[in-house]
C-alpha cells in the first residue's frame, strides 16, 4: 500500500506539472483554428475551416503557411542567428570556464559577478547602448550586429553551466590519461569533451532558447531589416489582440524550443545510460 500510495502521489505530481506546462498552450492551439471566439464561450462559435472556402484572402493557418506571412524567412533568420550565437558563446566560454575553475585563479568570484551584469541591466538599456555603438560602425541592421548583440545576454547562461560542469569534472581521469601518454589534444577530444558533453548540451540549449526569443535587442539593432520570429510575432499582436494568425505564429515560434529540448534530453539520457554501463563494467573489473 505504501508503494501504491507513493506511486499515486508521483502520478498526481506529474499530471499537475503537465497541466501547469500545457495549460496555457491549449487555448493558443484552439485560437489558431478559431474564426470567432468571444468570452464567455468555452469553444469558438465559428471555426476557421468553416469559412475558409468563402474567404477571398487566406485565413489562420492558410495565411501562416503562405508566403505572405514571411514565417519561413523569419524562422530561417532566427535559426541562423541563434546557432551562430550559440557557437560563438561556446567557443568563448569553454576555455574561459576552464580557467575560472583552476585553483590558481584568484579572481573567479569577481569575473563571474561581471558575467551576471547583462542579466541585471534592462534589455532596453543594452539595446540602446548597442545601437549607439553599432550605427557609427555600420553594424546596425545587419546580421553581424544582431549576433554580437545577442552574445552579451546569453554569455552568463553558457558560462554558469560550463563552470558548474568543469567543477564536477574529476581531474584524476585526465591525469591518468596523461600518465598513459595521451597528448593534450587527445585528452581534450577523447576525455574532457565527452565528460563535459551533457553540460555543453545544456548550455547550448539555454543559449539557443534565449537567443531565439530575444525581441527588443533584435528589433532595435536590426532596425526592421532583419525579421525573426519574435519580431514577426510582435507585429501581429502589437494591437493587443490574439487572432488565429498570431496564435499560429506563436505555436510555430514554440516548435524549435520543444525540438531542442527533446533532442537534448534524449542525448543526455543515452549518454547517462552508456556511462552507467561503463561504471558497472569498471566496477566488475575491480
């Protein structure tokens, strides 16, 4: 009975979490197929597919998936910018995190505090500062300018995750490889990076999600020349109304995050399973 009671509580907690997470999404899904949906109706009075044949212009999903919405161009720009930002953040933070966890480095606390400043400063202040610098340099309204501007608010996430992972890395494993004659490059590629891989994936996930959802910096630095999913969505809901088109764009903007989360979770699970098998084999040899 105790086991059943415990399983029942776990099931209730899981169902509750799913309701909290998926609850706000369900009305958006319904809205994306609605033509007329007013308070206090629980469901739309008129659905989109019932009037699409009589409409002279595309409605709801017909418009979202048409070339008129520019959603594919915006999605491509969002993916290109977020991937570029993630790659640059990883290149910058991976060696920096290694230095910060070194016992001989004395300024770890101060440096990490500096990396948190972008999270404290308002996004509007960052965007205006970037704009003041980028306009004379000719970077305003360019992909390069947006990528550089996105780097600042995402670096704290990548740095914090990599520092935590490096702190949990067992140096004895790397030292044993060195004693066995492995070069620095071999230790990095075959030992350090595989051990850091779950943390690297988690940092990349955070960076991708943050970069792909930045609106204000993209809007001001891009000067309307570079359209991403957040800027496209804002143009549809700027009047305060969430119609079927805006709801459809919202769902499309959520798709990359869900895909990245599922892919990262599956990869980390496979990595943990392989690591567990390796530890069991190592224990049997001992």
